[in-house]
C-alpha cells in the first residue's frame, strides 16, 4: 500500500471528523468506528506499506500515519514512513517544489526494496 496523508483512525483521538461524518454519519455506532479504523484491521496478510505525509498538514493529523506505522511494525508488516516538513494536505506530485517532490524518490526506493 502507498498511503498519502491518510485518514486511518475513526477514533476521536485523531480522526478527520469530516471524513468520518461523510463515511459513517454524525453518530456512528462504536462497531462501525472499530471496523473502519484501519489501524485495528492490520493482520498478518496486510501488505507492506509506505506512508507519506507533511508535518504541516492542518487537515489530517500526522497521528493517523504514526499510529498505522506503529501498528504495522508491531505486527511485523514491512513499513516505511516519510514526514516531509512542508506540503500541507493534498500536495500530490507537487512538481513546482523540489523539497516536497522528493517523496517520489522515496517511493521508488521503497518499491525497489520490495523486489529483494
């Protein structure tokens, strides 16, 4: 998986409320919150994962990616995380900023490492 500035958790601690409300409604059942919290769904067949995000993302808390990374590592799933200092949310390929655009190099290196 390649996850960029993802909403991972549906828990109150770090979810993006707008995403949660749009997906599950404004008063979701606790079972739905658990089911749609990706960090709670990591199993031994979860694929290797690359997480990319910006430290200055004001939309989706970095805690989402950090929680996912920690959970993947705990479950011995190969994982890598890159937190770029700038870029906010939704920077995509960002070809007009060399610093932000470095994430594609990290992705290429990570993908190549999977073929070993």
